[in-house]
C-alpha cells in the first residue's frame, strides 16, 4: 500500500458467517453482520472546546478526579465503500498513548481523516 491508493476493508475483518475469514468478530456481532469496522477520528481543538462548555465536563468522576476531555471518536467504515489512503504507515496518539500499525484513510461520507489498523485494509 502506498499513499494515494484506493483501499477497502479486507475479508480478514469479518467472520466466516459474514463472508470473511475470522472465527470471532473484531468488535461485536452487530457490526460484523452490518459490514462495519470501527475506525478512530482524533478530536480537534474545536471538539474539545465544545466539550469543555458542555455539561459533560462539569464536576468530578467517580474517583474524585477532574474529567479529561475526549481525545478521539469512533466512526464506522463500511465494507462496500472505497477509501483514499492518505498515509500508509503512521503511529497516531489518542487516549494519551500511541497506536502503532495504523493507516490514515479519508472517509468520503464525513470528509475526515480516520485511523484504522493497516492489516484490515487491502488495495482495490
């Protein structure tokens, strides 16, 4: 895979019941049957500002500590869609740690750059 390639989700993402090669689903059976893989979008400064002004940021958590803003959100990638590969190899950071083995693709529906495991993609 190289930058600029068109990619789609590979068969290795889904169970044999859904036309794939896995014995167990990646996340859950509902996503597997719907042909969805969860990908990650990093939160922008605007997202964090909106969160800080919302009621969800007020108060403390169950451990008595202040709440931390979200660093990423989950979006769905569908098996029947083609995506543009923006970065073939990257190591993004979210949830206050780095995640190796990722690729960045452009989601055509949302227009956002999303991160997904590189092993789950194949070139069209």
